[in-house]
């Protein structure tokens, strides 16, 4: 691939990412909250503030502020690690899980409608197949 093809692919992925964010109806502040909620969900029982800061490439102070907001909104709970009392573990509450699922559903509904409206059946299948390649790149 040449540099212009790579740049074009990056712009395309960025545009799709922005559109998915808009379809979730999240402003930048709530999008950051949703990023952390999603990261807590992905990390499961291993979620800690420092792990989230690292995985989401955020400053610890910013993560701490957002976590305070999430906790006061009843979307997460903190607990002391049973083996290492210096660590704080994070867990989503029922409300946090519902917020995450709602955001995911909104984005899935838009994506499904866009696929049906804008792409042929063959293009849809090609894009779905390319999803595993995108996932591979994301984990590279």
C-alpha cells in the first residue's frame, strides 16, 4: 500500500468512528464516561483505575475525575482488592450495565440501518468479513 491509500483508510475509519459516536448521542464528556464504562466491562474483575488509564491512554487524574462522576451517578462501585489492599477494583452496577447496553444498541441499530440502506448484500458480507481484519489490526 502507498501512503495515500493508508491515509485514506485512516480517514475512513476515523469518519466511521465519529459517526458511531454521534449515533450513540454522546457529547465528548459522556463519550469519555462511556469509554471508561466499556473498558471496565472489557476488563472484568481486573479493572483498576491505573489499568483503565493505561488501556485508554488517559491521564490518571482525568480517569479519577470521571470515575468519581460515574460512582456518584451510581454506574460503578469501587472495592478494595482482597489480596492487595492498595488496589481498588471497579465494577459496573446494574445501571452501568444498562447504560452500556443502551449505547451499544443505539450504535448497532444505526449501523444495521446504514448497512442495509447504503450497501448491497455482497458489500455487506464483504464488510462483515473485513471486521475480523480490523479487529486483528486493533490488537496488533
